[in-house]
C-alpha cells in the first residue's frame, strides 16, 4: 500500500497564519507543538493518508475562539476529541474525512481495550473450567490472545 505524506495545499502557510493569529489573540509569542505524522488507511482508497496533531501549551483558548481562528484555513481543524479545559488541540489534514477516520480508529481502539480489560477480569474470576473455555475461544480469534 502506498503512503501519502500530503497534508494539504499550502499547509505550511496555513500553520504560519494560525500561529500569527494565536500570537495576536493571546498577546504574546506562542509556540505550537507538533506530534508525529500519523497515517490512516481510508476505506476504498489504495493509499494511506496523513494527518498531524498540534497543541498550544501554557495558554487557555476557548473552543469557540479556536473555531473562529481556523474557520478559513482549509487544512487545519480543531481536534474536538482532545480539546479539553480550553487546552487547544489542532489537526492538520488535507480533508475532514481523514480526521473522521482517525476518530473512528481511536474509538474502536478504546472500545477494544475496554473489552480486553473486562475479559481479563472475567478470566481472573473464573473457575478452571471456565478459564479453559475462554482460552479455547480466544485461540479461535487469534493465537496471540491466548493467555
């Protein structure tokens, strides 16, 4: 599968514009902190798409204000999943469908981890016969899941 590192047309210019707007709004020099590039496999596409997260630490910024600051920036979006307590979180991506797919992957991962914890609790509390039954069922799913 091919991998794309494309983040959008003139995305660096848009990041610069966002940094300028944030500096003017806050009234002092800011620094955006970027996370590693993430690649997402999009259904019905033969190429993984890129997105990159960024945050602005040490400054509080209401979500409504952040939405206004990025409104006309085609490649920069608000990361509403991780935007908590006025702690700004942004995503750079060529189109919103990529961000939605990332949200879906993160949600599926959270659900899977939660289910594994619950299964682990059931496994620990089960009788020896129940544990053996659980082992057989897990082995059917994937050998790596067998405790």
